[in-house]
């Protein structure tokens, strides 16, 4: 099964699409398989005490809804940026952190990219 990020990695145009026997090369095979494979399952995030921080293990979006949220901050490479929203989808890359400050428990899900 292809890696979830394979679809984003287009093989170089210098990479031959077929080998000497006329078969599609592994690089292109992975790319094509990622285009038609089933999407990854949306994950439920177990929210703990406020402020709650979620660290992405892969690219995707964090969906925050409900509850009483006062702030959401995205941190990438030690730079923290307030999102200016209290609900919605936050785009994340592998290793990004989102901190949600709340007084009423929100629902949080991770949607793999």
C-alpha cells in the first residue's frame, strides 16, 4: 500500500515511466497507486485538559468544532501563529502542533492529507 504522502511526490520527469521490459517503474507505480487508493480514515482525537496540544504525525487537517474555544494556535518549527479562529479546519504538516485553549470541551478530528 502506498504511503499517504506518495501522491504529493511526483516522480522527476527524468525518471523513466517504463523499464527496459516495458513495465511501469516503481516510482511511477507508487504515484499512480496513490491517486486511486482509498483515502485514509478520519481520526478522532482524545482531547485532554486545556490548553490541549495536538502534534501531527503526517500532513492533513485538524477539524475543531463545538465546545467553548477561546483560541487556536499553530506552531511550526518553533514559530507560533494565532489562527484567529475558534473553530474550523487547520492545515497541518508532519510535526506541526496546534494548541487549543477552551473552557468547554471541543470535538477534534484529524483528517489525513
